[in-house]
């Protein structure tokens, strides 16, 4: 689930997030922004992958690898929390 400690806004369809605690800013491209929208409420990785493969022309295995890498990075940066 997305961290509630971030300040977020949209700029030209992309999510910009700022962590005051870390003094860091993050910019997500359109697909990263879509992932952000989906993780704002609790969602399983399997359901996230299923939604993305329906919405985008992407192979499920490639989608899972890319999304999992992004989620690991987001968790390390405190942008998301596991539930």
C-alpha cells in the first residue's frame, strides 16, 4: 500500500512524490504512475500484474519482473508498505 507519509501530486499525467523525512523527491513515468494508483489501496502482486497485463500490451512474466523490481525499490525508499 502507498505510504501516507508522502506528499504527492500529478504533473502532466505523472506522479511526483516527496518525502519530507528523507528529503527526497520521486518522479514516476506514466506506467509507474498507474502502478502508484493501483497500490494506493491494498492490492496483491498477482492482482496488480493481472490488471497491468489487461491494460498494457505486455507479457505477464516481463510485467511481473519489472513490477517486482519497482516495488522493491519503492519499499526500500519508504514509498510503499506491505500489508
